[in-house]
């Protein structure tokens, strides 16, 4: 029920991902299915899945990737924002968007 609405091609993709992660018996028809945050998997869920809880779970995981743990990019993003503002000011703009 959780994957209701996903087309056969999407189910095939997530089953193939599941097989590549060590679940040899995964099939498009019967699962298990491993949904990833890669574009083909993510977009399929966002476009076709009818389960609102699945939509929310995948969406929240997608928008918070690389924002905690060893993959946390927050300090790098903050540095980029500071440098962009500095560039804008040097070029006599109020902010980077104006550049």
C-alpha cells in the first residue's frame, strides 16, 4: 500500500537498487523496494506515489541530505554565502542577487 501508484518502471528501478544493495530476491512485483534520494527514484515517488506519508518521508530526507553528520555541508554553504555577499558589496550591489 505504501508504494501504491508507482509505475512498473519505477518499481523495477527501486527493485534493481534493492538487489544491488544485497537483497537478491527483490522484484518489481513483490519487493522489497529500496527508494533512494537519486533523481529517478525521488522524482518517481514525488510524481506517482499516492501515499502522503511516503511523500513526506522522501521529501524531508531529500531536502535535509548533507545537512548533518559527516556529510554536513552547512559550514561550506555559509562560507559561500558570505563570499557572495562580499563580492556583491565590492561590485557596489546590495546583495548577490543584484549581481
